[in-house]
């Protein structure tokens, strides 16, 4: 297992993070898994043995049950782990039970602390953008949580590049705690983030945590062109994340991942994970599993290094044309491109 700095902080996190959306697994999270405390303890032990040091959860996962299970499963070993959780989504029926207002954020953080059974949260992330609450209000609330000792680092999730950079600007202007990381969807199935978000993170020194790097199981190898997926597969249910807009492109990508996996004697899922871990700017990928065997297989990707030719082939099959103004920059400005620029343009030169 490798460890990378989280953004501009001194915190080192494992390149794989244990995801816990399947802890509890009630309501809308049911298709992801329904692990109880004992099953969670087993997954945590597997992750620990693999070198994982970060666990990611959220208050909205099974209406707080995921956080409760994390806290109970960790028990006295809490100090051995970094815990990341999130707030923003509705946690009740009141108009103030959602969003990124000072009112909701501080209440949400205190509720998460109680459910997790801990005195502090290592990484507290705002789960989604809130266009109604002034950034100054959100960021001062997060800053207060850090200064109070209840939170160590803060991050965002599912922010557009301009939203994240605007927040970083406000933090710098007001001398407030800045986002150390952003948590985003990024996979061989969808590389849209390479156009704006990834370059912004590289330029601004924001760590990237990747959710659903296997595209909700789509890249596991069990979804094949003309082959019926196994019963119980998530995408045979009402689960719709991530959306699929180009099935042919997806199946072409899956076939290549399967072929590369076979050449290494590993699963397509490991290929998909290793690919994202090797991409510029990525700090850690979040993996969760319904079974111990799935988790072990996913974590084994930490030992897989893809060749330059394999990465290029995967880039080609899953890539998109450069958008404007980037194709124009590639044509006219290639003599003065920064590492952030090159993170997406380099392979087109």
C-alpha cells in the first residue's frame, strides 16, 4: 500500500480508502449492501491488513446507521484510523435539516460525532454544493469546527471546479481553513472530471478522493456485451448511478479491462482501480464491497501497476475529444503548459 499527502496538508492517507455506504444498507442504500456491525468488523480487519488507514462514511448513509456501525466496529481501535464523513443532504423533514448553513453544519457535525462515538472527525466534507448559502457562512462554520478541535481537516465533494476554486478564494481572503480535498466520481466509465476539476486540484493543491472508481460495479467484469449480469447485481435494480449514456463505449472499455486483467491474472475491477490510482492528482480511491472476497480483490489492486501501453490503450478506448478551449490550447500553446494543463492535454500532443 502506498501513502500520499492529502492536498497541501501533512496528512498521509492510503491510496485505497474503505467505503461504508453498505454499512447498514437501509432505504436507498440497500442495493449497495447491508452489512451489520460484525460484518463491518471483518471488512475493517481486511482493510487494516492491506494497509488502509482511511474510512469514509456520511451522515446520510442509511440515515446515520453507517456512522453508528463504523463507530461500534472500530471501538477501541479508533485512534488507529482516519475517519472521513460528510454532511449536506437531508437528515429530517425540517427546512433546516439540509444544506450548508451554519445551523445545519454544526448540528450535523455534532450528531456525526455522537454516532461515531468519537471526539473528533479527521476529515469533514461538505457532501454537495449549496447555492443558497453564502460560502462565507459555510466556510466560517467549518473553520469554527476546526478551531474547536471537533474537526481536523475539511473537504468538499461533488463540487464543480469553479465552485471549489471560489471556495478556496474565499478561504484565502478571509484566512479560513481551506479544503484539503475534494471527493469526486471518476472512473474509466466517465472521465469528465479531467477537463476542469482535476487540473484545478493539481493547480490549487487539493487532494482527490475518488468515489465509485468501478462505476458502481459496471467495470467489475460481470456486465458484458450480450451477457446477462448475475442476479442481484446493483444495476439490475433501480440503482441509476452512474448513468450510462453510451453503452457501446462502456462495453468496449469493459472488454479491454477484462483482457488486460487476464494478461495479469487479475480481475477487470483491479484494472479499473489501478488505472485511476495512476492518474494525475489522485490521492486515494474509495472501495466498498458487499462481500469479503470482493473487498480483498479490490484491495489487491494496490499491487497492480499498469504499463504505459496499457494505460494508453485504456485512455484511448474510454477517452473523449478535448473540449474548447483545451483543443485550441493544445494547438497553439503547447510550449507553455503547466502540470495542471498537461494532466489532460499531454496525451493529445
